[in-house]
């Protein structure tokens, strides 16, 4: 009887240790599966909003909104693509990506231009929205009407003169 129980206990101990180890130690297939499910669930993409989105000002779901805005400008798709690639590197290198509940690429990243004290800035309004929801189509053209339709959000400014990101904020 002991020969049957001992291997059983060894198996239980091994399974317990596997699940108790930090994910980095064991390669964590559960975390990878969660990332894959999230990638299928959320509609991440960069979007350059038209100037008409500013009809009622800059409306974002993050805690802080840029202040002292004197005007708005349209971020071109080419500039958006360049800044978006730079943003992904910045978030990783600064460690901000670790503070986000989901990968930055899973957020719809609305790129909007504004002017403050004669300097052009870009505001990235990042929204976590499930695929297939009406808010996805809305986010491609305008700021969200209600933050309740958004599962999470964050924002960051890009100073086009200094060529650097400033003022990261979350909801």
C-alpha cells in the first residue's frame, strides 16, 4: 500500500510546486493563455481622430486631461504610426507597461493633436473596449460618450518639440 501512496504524494507535491512557483520560473502557460484570450477579446489599434472630435473639447476617461489648450490639429496616419511605435518602446523601457492590466496593444489608442503655448502636443487616449461593441466604431471617430462603455483607460502626452512622452495618467 505504501508504494502506491508515495508516488501519489510525490505527484501532488510536484503539482503544488508547479502552481506555487512564480510564472517566470515555469514559463506559465496559464498566463500565456490569458494573454491569448485577451488578444481575441479586445479591439486594440491606433486611430487618428478627426478634428471634428474636438467639437466639445478633449473628452477622455483618464484622471487628468491636458490643460491650457489653445487649439487642435489632426495627427496624420504617418505621424500616428511613428509615435505609436515609439510609444510601445517607451512604455516597455519605462516600466509603465507593467502597471497596465493588459498589454498596451490591446487598447484602442486615439491620437489627437493639440496646441499649448504655441507648442504642438499629441495626446494618446487609450481605451480598452471589447471587440464587437458599438463603442469600438465610436472610438474610431470620436471620444467616448460615456466612460462606462470602456473597460479601462490611460493617457499620455507627447511633446513634439522635445520629442518625448510626458504626463502618463490612468483612470
